[in-house]
C-alpha cells in the first residue's frame, strides 16, 4: 500500500474575517504582503498557525492602537 500526501487548505483570518488564499504556493509572509495594500494594519501584524484535520488556519494579530 503506497502512502499519498495531500496538502491541507489554508484559511487566513484577520479580525474575524476569512481571507481567501491568493496562491497556495506563496508563503505566509508573502500572503501577508499581498494583503497589506488592502489591510495596512497587516504591515506590522504577527501570526499564529493552528493545524486541524481539515485545514491549516493562520490567524493574523494586529497591534493597531497599541504603543510600546
């Protein structure tokens, strides 16, 4: 029996909104740069990844309005 691998779909979340994956070949940093023109707060955002059995979820956390 041969093993097969499949890539899980990625889900990008920003402030509770789901963003479409523009290209599965892009890294998370490249996707963040892609959306920076639409969502400038992503410029300094951090992210965390969670893995489930159905998707890889990347949640962007912005620090707008926080100083220091």
